[in-house]
C-alpha cells in the first residue's frame, strides 16, 4: 500500500469530532430543542463547527497519545505527539501549509534532522506526513455523521475528567462510511489500493461511537475505535510564528 493510501486509512479510522455539515443559525438551540437522540447527536456535531478555540487530548489504542489545540474558525491546528520513533514532535497546519518540528531527536534522526527546526511538509512528496487541518477533520466528520443510522440517550453521565454531561451512543454504518469516504477522498488511489484501504478501514473502526455532550451541545468526550478524545473549549491559544525564511524542506529519506 502506498504512503498516501496508508495516510488515508489512518485519517478515516481516527474519526474526528469537529463537524462540518450545513450548520443551522443556532446549532446549540437546535440541540436543546431536539427530542430524538439521533437529532441531538447530529446537532452536537453541528455545534462543533461553531466553537472558537479548543484543546483535545487523544488517548489511542493504536494511535500515539497527542494533544491538539485548534482555532476552528481560522483553520489552525497545532498537535503535539508525545511519543514516536524520532521522539516527541509538533505538527502545525494552517492555510499557509503544513509543518513539523521534532524535539529531542535520537541518534538515528540527528544526521537528517535538527531538533527545534521547522520543516515544511510537501503533500506531493511525503503525503503520509501531512497533518489534518480543521477542514480535513470537518470533511471526515461530515461523512461520519451521514453514516450514523441510530442513537440512544443514556442520560446524565460524568466525563473522565469529572464534567457533567449527557451520554449518547450512536450506531455507524461502517461500510457506508468507508465507501463514501473513499469515493470523496481517494481520488488519487488505484483500484487495488482503494480495495486494500476499504478492508483496513473496516477492520479499524467500530460501529459504535460514544459521546458525552454538555448542555450547549458541545462534545466534551468521544470514544470510538479504541480511542478517547477529551475536549475543552474557549481555551487560550498560542500558535507558533513560523518565519518562512527559516523553514526547511523535510528530507524524504
């Protein structure tokens, strides 16, 4: 499987909770007024498109732990991956492009890379390294929401970090999710790569998504496919000021 295909599989199995459908004027009101669990779940994803800044901590069964800070309206995402073969690293995505910075490189990486330097990620050269932007995450969530076939309201519950919420479970048609996502996003893959990617997506995602939602309709916590994300909203943000003259090309080998 090519790097591009592998990247797509990772993106599609790490379902996002930043929504991107046609959003009503006041999504929070729609959430509050909805009575059916399915309508409330869909409204919660809509609410996530209207938030300003957020921090999301991801604990993954098959993914490395990470902390992401996003400004949803400005399409800016900064992610710190805690552990990797090359040590911890940051990825930064915005309308200006995608960048990566390594910290505390082991000996195996020091010949090619320098700790603390920003490298530009060329999506045509190293597609597997390109981080998801807010827009990417929104597209995936839109597909996820359209693939939800049912939902159940389990009443008041507490998130892992102690916040009061309403817990929902939603059922996803995983085959429809995979087919729609690949149809929309896999335009550069061969037929065999698409078939391989579909099998891996279906092996990697579960048909149930759990959501913990606050009274404003914001998703405080989400669990699916072995990964838990815990979200905070209206957080202070500090994004890197990357000088284009100091950015280097990311080595391909």
